[in-house]
C-alpha cells in the first residue's frame, strides 16, 4: 500500500531514491517559461496530498542527472497550496534553510512557504 507524506515520518538523514523528471537546465513540460536551475524529481511509492508521487528538489549536484540517491534534509511546506516539496542532498552535505530557499526560489517564489529542517 502506498503512503502519503503525512503518513510517513521523515527521519533525520533519511536516504531516498529520486527519479529525476526535470533535470537541471531544462524547462517545465507544461509551463514552458519555468526554467529549472536544479534537478527535480519524485520518489516512487510515496503519494503526496495532490495524488501524485512526492516531489523532491535535489540540491548539491552541479550537473543534470537521471536519478539520485541521497538524504532528505528539509521539507518545504507550501502554506497556500496542497503540496509540500522535499529537499535531498548528497549524504555528506548539509545546507541551511537560507541556502535552500536561494536555490528553489525560481519556483517557490510563487507560494507562501516555510522550510522545516529535518537534520
């Protein structure tokens, strides 16, 4: 049975596998003006409140990738939307909330957000 992100508790440093469907330096498939400066994908088998698989920003990787295994360090709560976005980085990396927001603001600027650090 698939779990929603609300049913699955994130442990500090939890390792996840992310399928990248929007590699860095590409555009959103529907919103052609939205450029992705970071890798962005989803976690298979974890269903978010919007009914789709859980979205994840992959930070700390400086080239386009197809998949990624790393740790979750934060959840970006969209206070005026149904979705939350998870943030993953390489296992040996850490980031501060300010650094995360600087990298994801290309999309998150359109929402009222709050970052919950998991580490």
